[in-house]
C-alpha cells in the first residue's frame, strides 16, 4: 500500500506575519508521520503543497491520502480549494470532507450548529464593523477572538474583557489587527480539556480525555498564542497537559458531548474537541476536524492515545483504517 501524505506549506501571508510558527510545524509533523507509517510496512510519499501548487494535486497517485492540509484564518480558501482538489481524485482521503471543513472554519457557524443541536457552547456576539450595539445580556468576563483563526492566534491576556464599557475598544483593535470579523465569547471559568474522538469499525471511541492544567487562575487560565508557540516567552510555561482525573458522571458527559459533536458536524476518522466545564456542564469551545498530529507529551491528543494503550503508529493506523473502511477498501 502507498500512502501519500499531503501537507500544507506556510503561505506568503503567514510567513510575513508574526504567527508563522503555527504553520511551520506541519512539515515536521508530516515527516514524523511518514516514518511512523513506514514502521507499519507502508510505502509513503510526502507531498508538500503551497498556495501556488494546489493544482498539482491532480497528479497524485496513491492507495490512500493522509490529509495534513492545515491552512486556516485568512488562508482558509486555500485549504478548501485543496480539499476539493483531493476529493476529485476519488482516492480514500483521511479526515473531513471539504464541506465539513468549511462549515466549521467560521467559528460562529460552528457554534450555531452545535447550539441548534442542543449542545452547549459559550454565549457570544459577532462584530463585523465595531459599530454594533453591545448585547446587554452577554455575561462577563468575555474573551474576544478572530472569527477564522486557529492555533490560539489572537488569544492574549488583553483579549479578556471584564467590563462592557471596554468591549468595543478590544473589538476595534482585533478588527484592525486581523482583518476579519471577531466575536466576544463568554469566558467559562473552570476546567479545560482536549478530547480526542476516533472512528472505529464498532463505532466512535472517545479516548481518555487530557486536561490543560494552568499555573494561573481565573481569566488568566487559558492557552494564549505565546503559551503554545513562543518557547522563550514567559507565558510558555504557564500550563501543562495531564491525563484528566474525572468523576464517572463528568467522564460520561464528556464522552456523550464529544460523540454527538462528531456526528453533528459530520466529522470523519478522528477529531479533537477543546472543551471547558463549569461544574458538570460541558461547553464546546472549538471542534477541530483535521487537528495537528504529533507524539508529544505536551499535546493532549498524545496523552490520550498513549493512555488508551496506543503508540503513535497505532493511532495513525487507526485513522487510515477508518478512512479505508469508509471507502469500502477494508
């Protein structure tokens, strides 16, 4: 079997920004994933894709394609174009369809889908111009986020607003900074989890959840961009990841909510959900249909698949097996 690992290269826009680190790790992940799959006896071809070479996707020949296209934010149109080109090959393709990926690229659209299905997500208000009337029922504190960004881009301590009188100034700053709509989301003070869902032949499996443990308290206890990506920044060591210690009731709630979200958002093969809890209430912050993959004890997904008794190669092979099964190739 030959598997083509297709991965995105940082766009010119990303390289010119101060957030390039969030895109530059994809190549490293692709190389490591290739080595892990080779250990399973698979022939692997690495295929980098730039914003200028998306049309070259039509030349790919393989038994399966492992999709590591991770463009997001203002580069999301490149990702959707690449997803669509990959689908036109009619080769088994890991992860979500182009339409499922697009439906959650806009975070408010994602939240609306979840809310309409009866799942909890923090209350929010969308701002496109900064001239909007501030909703008086929005509960504070809130965190202001760019609508399309991922990887914690835009998340700083300055994005937290405790007083509605200060909200529009933060909104206006982010509108100018990120050139896209932003939304203010109720900040859930509580525990934070990364929950991995894996699609297996006998149904969805929710792996043992990982918890983000913070050295800070209250509204400073969240993953900023600096805490995730800037190694020499003081915020980088303000959190760590561990296997979550859960009551049976909370574990059941996390499993149920994560499985339901997977189905509602039409995900495939695997996903990662970023979740906050307040007491026994489970709030979905973000649902990631094509999350980054790595074997790193600082990453919740790695903590989870190891806790489930899998090596990284085992976990990757589960994704491939799910993909092949969906396409009738197993």
